[in-house]
């Protein structure tokens, strides 16, 4: 069945081209151009359905350049803590969930999404404060960044963390002034040690993944990422693929610490593939674990810290190149960016014919001189530009003038560094139009204008989440623009983002998400998914 889309604005994202009509059949675009051209092309087809866009806008499906879809799935049933504005309120949310869910003694209670920066106390809760919620349930709460969290006393016991447990490399186990555990776990101490022994049954995991997919699709995303794939998350995705439950494409980047468990052959998976490998080089700027070349503003002796030594990072990069894997490296601070640049510069000349497109993930505080080095090394950046809104005020507190330049998109354009934009979901919701708005405004929650010279246009921001993101995935021949021969991955918007005020971009509705010609999401008219700033 062929479908002809007419009577709307069709943004091809091929430079600034628009079209009158688009013809697709069996999940592929056949023709894009005038109505006459598309109708002439359709004359030889067996059947044709006309889709009247009624003045709405058709454009390519949005491509998520970095997030964690299985991590989002794992948060579906957790206690939401985003609204906690104080430690007593956080305690109340946890206690309320235990009562409402009738959680039995001994069962894990897990929460997600608190941010100490926005609590009245401006500090993480302690194990004793979580003990006040319950001493009968092991409690584990995760920070919104995913880089740190807090356990109550019973949870620490269940996880086998004692006062004798040493800090793992690249992480810290929190202790008070007497050396006693305070429940706080940071970076690798949280990421590797805080793993509850009880896990949902397989059917519950698949239900959670279905819910996570619907969230992505509701924001117009047709390709998503699993940005730190482990054997467990791969098993979940692989089973979903085998059951034909994946409604969007998922590209996995394997945790380099677990390479021995990486499957050898993963071809012929429906909407699922391994795109390469992922490493962490530092932590979170708002959590003050990002590795900086100069100290944090109010801590003259503290620069954050690395996860790995230089020789280890170089070995990781060399291994990736030898295997032909694309490398994604988490770098927030400029010292971490320096470490990645050094490693790639040392290894890249040994593989002159490889087109692996390494990506610096987040690149929050990358400097102009580093962007020039990245361009010479053919290294891309994927910016978490929504930091300007969500944590911009915190970055100004932590970094002073350096905080004004976070996510330097315009400088990346001038340096000819290819870049994409992402949300790092579940850190924030996968709202790519909000991200586009942040790239064009650079306004903080408190109304502070961050360096306006680093703003980009709406066209450039949309390219970063369509054609540029397709290029990052080595899929520019299949996705990212509306052109004949490409997949019919498309979205319908209620208005043209290029023709509305930047301040109204977050008010645009994703009316429909189409994956390979089939509608996989349609907005219910009575439900508004958007929140205004």
C-alpha cells in the first residue's frame, strides 16, 4: 500500500529544502517533490492512499544520539523523586510509596530522580535519614544524573558494603567525619556496587521496556540508543526483538568493562544492533565529579577526578580501533576531554583508513582549542545542551565564567566539528524539541542568559537531531532526511518549528510518529504532553 502525503509543510532536512508532497510504500520513501511529480510516480502502483496533512508539518523522525532506553525502562516502576524539594518531602514520597504499594518487609524500595542541588538543604540525604523512612526495607535512591545515590543501613548490608570496603577506582563510598558510612555512593561506587539482588521477572521487564518505548515515540523519536549496554540489558532488548516488540530502532553501545560478555554475532536482529562501545572518563558537573583542568570555583584544591589512567584509556581506544568499533566516551570536564583527545591522537594514525567517527559524549566544558583538535582527529561531539536550562545556574556557581560557555555549539560549528544533541534519558525526558529550544536560547531556570554567541539557529538544531544524528550512527544513507530510497521514519507536527517563535518550540505537539510507514504513536487530542517553561 502506497501513501501520498499532501497539503502540509514537508521539511526534508536536506539543507533548507521543503516539498509539496511525499510518496512512500512498504516503509520506503519513493518520491519527494511536487504533487504532480509524486502522483506521476504513483501511477504504476497497485493502490494509493492519500494522507491530507491539513496544514501540519511532516519531517524526518528524530534520532536520539545518546540515552539509555533500558535504564529508562528500569525507572518505570521506581518511586519518582523529581518533585522532592527537601529531604522531609523525599522521605514522605518514599514512605507514601511503601504504604500505597503495600511493600512487604525485606523487599527493596528504589527511588529515582532526586537532585540535591534543588533540595532546601542543598545536600544528599544520609542513610540515617532513609532509616527514618524504614529499617525493614532496603532503600536505594538514585540521583537524577545517574552518577550517585544513597542507601539506608539495611541496603548497605544487603549490598555487602561495610566500613572496610575500599573506594573502587573512579568512585567514592561516603563516610562521615568519624569514618562511618553515611550511605552516599558516588560514580563507580554507585554504578558498580549499588545493584539490588532482586530483579523483576522477565514479563515485568518487557512491560517496562514497552512503556519506555512509548515515551520515546511520544516525543517523535524513531531511533533510540542504549548507551551503556550490559549482558542483562542486551538480553532484555534481544528478547524484545525476537518477540517483535521493538517499535523503534535501538542502537547499543557495549560497556567496555564487560567486553568478554559481548555477543560475537548479532546480525539479523529486528530493529536492534550493536553500534560500538562506551566508556566513562569522568562524572557529573552538577554533582561536582566532572574532571576539570582547573579547580571548581569555590573549591580551590578540587578538580574532580578521572575514572581511568591515561594508559588505560589509550588501551581502550586501541582495542576499539582494532575491532572496528565506534567509540563513545563520556566526557563532561575539560580534563577528561584532554584525556580522550590524547588517546585518540596516539591511536588514530595507526588506522588511517578507518571511518569510525568517535564521539565525545556530553562535552559540557570542552574548550575552543580542544574543538580544533577534535576536528583534526575527525572526532564528533554529542552535546547535552539542555544542561543550559536544567543546571545552568548550578554550573555558574560551580565554574563561574566557564559555566557561561557550557555546550559551545556555535564554536563547534566554526571549528567544523560534527555534532549532535541528546537528552541522556532517563536523566531528563527525551524531549528533543525542548533540546532544540535550549540550543537556540541558552537561558537558565532563573533567567540567566548564558553566552549568546554559542546559540545556534532552529534549522541547525533540527539538523543535529536528524541528519547529523544519522551520520553519527553511520546511517546517513537510510535516515535523517526525507529523500527517495530512505526509510519512511517520519513525524507529523501541529506546526512548523521553523516558523514559530523559539519560545514556543516546547508547545509544538508531536501528532504522529511513523516508523517505516506505520503509525506507532498518535497523540490523544485531550492530552497535552508538553509543559511550558
